[in-house]
């Protein structure tokens, strides 16, 4: 077998063999979803929702390995909504079904336009989504192999690296989540290495395209962590190779210029989503701004860092101390496990051969983030999105460990005499650390009375260590058995643990049950409030039911403050899942139906009327809910949103007949409104004015209203005010006024009017033009190179005659 690193030509047998072996591994790993129609997507969390219990599917209330339901609460509804909107011929720019309405494309977690996701939209997106998830692991494994070969690792070592990263704990723990950038990290490093070694035009185009792909993928936090590792790798590589040159600045100038050009190209290609996202951040609330938030208190580095460090030695998802209380176990406890074989071989490589300092720098950065090691741990607090969880640093730990593991296998194959004592020492050290982590820090383990399950993982670790040593003893007799034995052991280790983290489930497609059909019989425009877990957050995206509740890492700032004010008025602590039902803020928000668990009926009241009941769900109609759109003829003018929020808190203010408008003193519209003789806010005459408004078209990006004003007034639309919404009144552009702090309002003169709201933000249009221009430029350069036989050079192009 030739161990010489080959060029990245996928038609060569070596890479076809690597791709085939990767596919075989994935086929064994996911044989039930691929061949028996089972689902990778774990939807057990929905089975216990009262709204689905009529299906008769029984499951534990919390899936054993997945107490955190975010993947099911946002990722899957977002996928279905993207499919539904794209199928209708529109780009999903706006989400009208969560909160009071919020941006959708601008939310990175949705990633509707991610190119590699587009082919997987079909008539059954949840089913085909399984194949998309599997394809991400293929990219991770195959391009890790390619990158290892580019670094000079032998074929056995490169294959071990590919398997180790593809099936590492982080990718498996986050397998069902919209966390795509880590899976494409190896491809990014392949493109980077080509730019560093041959900074020519084709390499720049390659790297720029991959950077754009990363930015278009979901989960901005991991993208930033990944790009931080990429930048550090580049700087160390340039410094290391530049010091070997008599002209280090000249040597580093070419790669630096190429990296800069590739970065600009990647950003411009992803501008279609990046620019709306930046606009979203300017108008949004994030966890980072929330001092003392429970989400942050529970995710400090001192706790997670220790758990992550222990996870390198023990696949401890069944060990009580490492699980998140009050759950007996969770997926996150497995996230730092990269395999004992890989870990030991990586340590062997670092102790026995010339070190790849660029990779080591990335590994150190990842350890600082994941294990809370200063000064790198401070980066978790300065990421511009929000507090970044410690476990995201494991991306930069797993990838270098996998590569160092492959290098360690190469070193074992070449260092026959010196290997024995060094390997024995490493086995002893790793075993000692594993025992101490388990026995010293696992506080809930009783040495005498603990059940077998508490000791199972420690014994499993011991079996793996003994197996490595036995394989090494066999290697002393037949050296060719070492590589195959260690690769097989690493595969079995990662397969055994990873399979139980993502065990196949029955398919679930968010069916329309009787309560959902009852709600849809009302053809009006309204919102619901699902309480007691009757209907999971964001499920309205699937069933086109607008729900007050929402779960999202970034919220429109005005809605966040509105919700917080509502809960403060009810004497409730802040949460995204309100636990109170009778609120004037919910009336204002057009909450017409209230969903309750059948075991928690409401007390008799004139405000709520029971309209549906079954053994699992109660549906009440709110008889005092405001219409989604209504005219008012009393006005209170404020100068900014703080003043509007203060007036909104007034419990005596009749918002059914009064509008709070934000208008600066210099606004010409304010002068016009001031010049009109509106009834005073306390006048009863306004209730006798018979102005009307009716929604004739309501879609995610367009709303048409027919209004008839008896006197001039304000038309209030109970949807979130947000930049990018435009309005036309009788086919003439007009101004949308922030109304009642959260909503949209327009000033209408006396008479009939057609009011049309359209969402087509400038951020999206400008981003789309920049992305299309960049894409066209890339295509043009490729075409010129092909047609005119252009030979790319580091600093330009030379046209052959």
C-alpha cells in the first residue's frame, strides 16, 4: 500500500475506496432508517403532547437521551415551513405563526437556502431529512480522510481519522440538530490547505465557495467558532513556514492575500442571508444581553468544562453526575467522547514525532473553550451572538484529535522498537485518569451500593484499554494486524455508543388530530395560547396556527419586552412559556383560543367559553380577544419606544379604542395628526363611530385590508412592527407607524381604503443582488478559465495563446 499523500482527485481509486468505505460504515450505522423506513429524527417528545395523544402512541415523557427538545421544537417545524413556503413559489422571509410574527430567513437556524439542503425538500420532508442528516456525516468522514492525506498521513491513519471525526461524540450528540458547520469543517480545511500551499485563483474560488457554504448553513455560533479555528490554523502555518524562508513577509504575503480574497468572496456569496441576519441582530434580544438568565447560570464553564474533560475518557451518558438534573441522562453527556483508541493514538503522536503546530494550536484553542481553560475560555463571552456554550469548543477538539490519532497510528507502524514502553505508559495514564474522573468526581456513585449501571461505563473503558494492549501484543508478532485491529476497535467503540445515542424511531409527520382540525374550522385570523405542553412550541409553523409562544435563540426585541411586560403584570417570572391565561395583553395580541390539558380546566368565567373537549385536550374561546385588525379614533403620541412601553403598562388604558403611536416631533405626519380633532382618550363618543376593517388576504409576506373610516383614524394591525415591512394605501406608498409598542399602524383619512402590507426587506434584496453578482463572477471566471485555457497564478491570470 502506498502511503504517499495523493492529490485530491476524486476519480482516483484511493478516494473512491475511501468514499465507498465511508458509505459502508454509514450503511451499517443507519441500516434501519436506510432500509427499513425507520426515522433518525427522534420525535418521541411529541408523543406525550395531549394534542397528539389520540394517536395512541405511548412513550416516556422525556426521551431518555434527549431531554433538551430544541431540535424538535424548532429545527423540524422550520424544515417543514421552509418546504411549504418554497413549494408555493416564495422565499420564506417571514414567519407569521410564532410570537407576533418574526423574521424567518434572517434566523440562521432555519437555513432555508442552504444549497445542500435544497435537494432534500420533497413531499415528505421529515422522511427525506434523514438522508440529509446522514449526508452530513459522509462529508465529515470523507473530507477528514482527504485532509489527513494532504497532511501526509498514511491511508490507514487517514481512514482512522475519518471514522473518528465522523462518529465523534459531538457530531453524534448534535446529529439531529441544525448544527451543520462542524460536519463541513474538514472540507473547509481541505480548501484552506490548498490556498496555503498553492495560493492561486482556483484555490481562492474553492475556499471562498466553502466559506460561503458555511455562512449559509445554520447555527451561527458554531460557524464563528469554526472560523476562529480556521484563522488560527492559518496564522500559525504562515508563521511556521515563513520563519523557514529568508523572506518571511514575502512568503506569507501570498497566502494572506489569498485568504483575504477568499473571505471576501465567501461573505459576499452568503450575503443573501448574512445581511438580513445582521439586521435581525440590530432589532433583536439575545441571551447575551440577559444578565443572570437561567440559561446562562446552568451553562457556566466550571461545570460544563469539567464534564467535557471527563468525557474524553469515559462515554458517560449513563453516569448520573454527568447528566443534567432532573433528567437521568442526556445526549450532551456524550458530546466530548472521541474514542479511546483515537485519544491514545493522538497522545502517542504528540509524544513521538514532529508535531503539526497548526493543528496543535487549534486543539489548544478548542480545549480552552471546551474545558474552561484561560485565557481562551473568555471567547465564550465575547462572541457577538450570545453566550457561547462550552461544548461548542469541542468542535476544535474532536477534529485535531482525529487527525493526531491517524498520525499516531502512522507512528506506531514506523516506530517498532520505541513504541512498546511509550504505549504502555499511555495506557496506564489514560486508565488512571479515567478511574479518577469516575470515582473522584462522580459524587452520586456509592462505592458499595451503586447499581451495576453506574459502574458499567468504567468497566467498558477498562475493556477498551485492555483490547488496545492485546492488539498491540498481536502487532509485535504480525505488524500488519495493528492498523486493521485498531481501526476495527475504534469503529466498534464509536458505533456501540453512538448507536444508542441515536436509536431509530417510528416516523412522525405532525399529523392533524381532532383538536387541530377543530381550530382550523375557524377560517378567521387569530392566535392561540397552548398551555401545559398541549402543543409544542413552534408547531404552528407546521399547522399554520399562530401561537403566542415561541422558542428561539434570537427574538424580536419589541416582542421580548412586550412578553416580559405581560408577565410582570401577571406577577409571573420571565419565561418564554407563559403560565397564565387571563391577560389584557393576550387580548390585545388577538389570542382567541386557549388550549389546556383536560386535567386542568378553567374556572367558570364570562370571558372564556369551552368549545371543545376530549379525554386529553380542552379548547376555550376567548370572547374578549381583539380582532387582528381594527380602526381606532383616539391617539396618544410618544417620541420613542421607551415612552410607548411605559404607556402600554397603564392598566386603565382602553387599547381597543386608543392607539399609542411613536412619532418624532419633526415628523410631518405628526403635525397632520395633531391638527385633527380626535376625540379625547376618555371620550365615550368614539365607541359610536362605526368604522370597519376586514382582512381580505393574509399570507406570510402580504396582507390586504379593506377599511372604511367614518372619520380619520389609525388602522391597527396586531402583527409585529419590524423593518422591511412596507405599506401601500390605495396603491400609494405610505408610512407604517409603531403602534401600541409592538404592532403596526397606518393613518387613514375619512372614506374607504385598500391597505396592503408587503414584506420585502432591503436587507434581503441587497443581499440577494450581492450574492448573485458574486456567484455570477465565480461562474464567469471558471468559464474564462475553461474556454480560454487560462492558467491561474498566485497574483493574477495568464492567458495562453
